[in-house]
C-alpha cells in the first residue's frame, strides 16, 4: 500500500480525534484509586511549578553568554557570538554533540547563484497549501536570511574540510512550487551518487571550531 503525505495527515487527524475522544470518555468515567503514574507525578511535581533556586553552588563560572543546547541552533549561536569576541559557555544535557540533519534548506545564497526564489511568492504558496496556518513572520525571516546563514557556515567550516554541495530535487507535479534550497554539507569529499559518510558532520566540525579555535566551552551532561 502506497501512502501519500495527505494520507499521513489524514491518519494523524484520525488518531488525534481518537485521543481527544478517549480523553473526554476518561473524564466522564468514575474516579479510581491513584495509579503509580499519578503518584510519581505528585512526587516530581508539575512542569508548571517554578523550581526552587539552588542555595549551594559547586562552582561559579564567569562568561558573557550561556547557550542552552549544543544542537543546530545552539552551536550556531555560540560560534557566532564567540567569533564576535564573547566568552561563551554551552550547556548540553547529553553526553555528546547531537547528530545533525544531512540537508540544510537555504534560499538565494551566493553559493547557488543560478537559483533565485521570490520570497512573497513562496510565502503565499506556503499559506495556500497550509490553509493559511503558517507563521508568516518566521517564514519570511528564514526565507530572507537563510542564504546569508549558509554562506556563513561555509566560510566558517570550509577551512576544516567541509564542502557545501547544492542539490535540487523537484517533484514531477508541474503545479507544485518547490524552491531550490537543498545543501548537503559533507566532510572532505562529495559523491553525487552517494553514500557520503561525512554528510552529518557539520555540527561536530563546528564544535571543533567553537572550542579549539575560538576558545568556547561545552559542558556535557549538564541540563539547564
């Protein structure tokens, strides 16, 4: 059986409706004794509760900026700040850098000067196919700034051996509006036919730039 994106959204809607119905029925059912999950929730408290401020400190660290999370957003923010002279500490709850996505969407960069997209047309199309349910200001920011972002990433990571090949995969539907925007950063070499084993390395390479070249600090196993 072949599933389309429309089918997936339809099934997702059915599942959501079923969950909502189940919630209503549960609310109408007789109350029962507290379950172990209820007791655990009572012990740990609610995410709505403001945590108590710590009173004992093992260490005090002076810095200009604290970034929470060493992922696609956090490492970019931390590296940019460090490039501009800030002393930055990144707090990461995991024990290592997260795996990066292979493809990065960016519009109208100088790295692919033959592919230029009209931002208002793109936003109007997105609003149309999503029944108007889009965050237009956020979409506009990405559309106008993502080209500058991918140029910055190439300038920052290319000295470490990262390549930023451009690919354009258009659907067969002639009525579909699909912007040319796919960059696949990879380490050392690029094979158009794949596989590219270094295609998920840009966050690892960026962490190297941040810590070793710019003097930044990443504290792993440190939730915030």
